[in-house]
């Protein structure tokens, strides 16, 4: 079992620093604005909570793939709604049964122990995206960094190319002696040096 709380708390901290003016700003993800990223975070927090509870649902946690994240769909109450959903996500994955059996999120079925790592990976990577897009600092605790690096390094292997489709972009070369988080970002198709346009 991994504790998703440190990564979730970092996202919550970052959400508190987002201004209305930044909602239209670009993020490290191509063609995704800050508002669309926040909409995605709202959706994935529900999807992975349902996955932990194995409860399905009509939205992102159902058997159907989720709709694309959209700035137009961002809930007006996102500042209070997202922290609440992230808290529910953390609590759901603190239950031992969340990590057993098979479960589904966003139309993908995986062993629950793998799905929990995917949930953590989403929090860390999109937390970093949000931090860079809004010019805030980003901190990832060592345990989360280690788990995400292992997951993204595995996904970057040539034989995993099909599984990367729609999840990560092409691998970005990063020096082997770079910090672990930078290496994880590169494996996930992100440039660790990306900065928001001034």
C-alpha cells in the first residue's frame, strides 16, 4: 500500500495558489490549459476513488473512457470541490481492500495494486504540471518519487509502447544522474525544464 496523502496535499496546496487569470495559461501538456487540467484533476479524483471502492459509477470511474478534460466543463466550485475530492481519494486508498483484486477506472481494468500506483502517478505528474503552469514550487515526497519513477521507467521500455498510448507522450531524454523526479518526468514524456511563458 502506498499513501497518496502527501501527493494529494501538494496538489491541494497548489490549487490554493491558482489565480483566475491563470486559468487560461498553458501547461506542460500540449493544448491543455490550467482550467482543463483542473477539470481533469476533478475527474480523475472521482475515477480513482470509485476504483478504490470498486463501486463503478456513471462518470469517469465507469467502464466507459472519460470525456476529454475541458476548460468549458470546469466546475465553478473547483476551489473547494477539488480538495474535498482529493481527501476522499486518499481515504479510499487507505483501505486495505482497495489494493486487492481487479478494478476499473476510465475504461481501463487493472489489478488494484497497479491502479493505486497509477492514481499516485496522476497526482504527482499533474501536480507538477499545475505547479509549472502557475509558477509555483513543487515538492514530491521520497516515497512517491520512488514509486512514480519505477512506474514511468517501466512504461518507457520499448515493449511497453502500446500501453503508453494516450497516457504519456514520447520519452524526453534526461541525464541518468538527474534527480529522480526529473528522470520520472522524462520517462513520462515531460521536459523537466519546461517553464510557463512570461
